[in-house]
C-alpha cells in the first residue's frame, strides 16, 4: 500500500470537514482507506456505494449500479459482527440491491 496515497486520502477526509464524504471523491477515499482499516472505513464505504448507486450518473446504467451495490454488500458483510454500523449498512445495501434485481 502506498503510504503517500493513504496520507493524501486522510488529508482530503479531514479537509472535507464532513461526517461522510460523498460522490466520486468519497468512493476514492473510502475504497483506499478501507483496505488499510476496514473496520473504521468499511461502513462509510458501503454507505457511499449505496448512495452513489442512485446518482444520476449511474442510475440508468444497470450493470454499473449493480456492481456498486454488490460491492456495498460485500464490504458490509466483511465487517466484524461487533461493528456497531454493520447491521445498518448491510440492511441498506441489501435493500437497495433487492430493489433493482429480481
């Protein structure tokens, strides 16, 4: 893992001054940081993935939308059962996934 990229992601996260960074920047930040500290950033990654799956850029591209939701489910499932956010983000990801796939 490139420590400079990790540091850049943390700086952007701190600079955003928000509880959750959304959009493509949030995806980049949380995807990177979840590889380093999955229990800390995984729930935010799953949250942003579900949110991004409903964005206008992705909403009309079923394959991309499905991929984002599958990733969200995988990330949320991988969280430790003791993680206080696991159940909520997993439920959210599964519900969003169920709405688009038969």
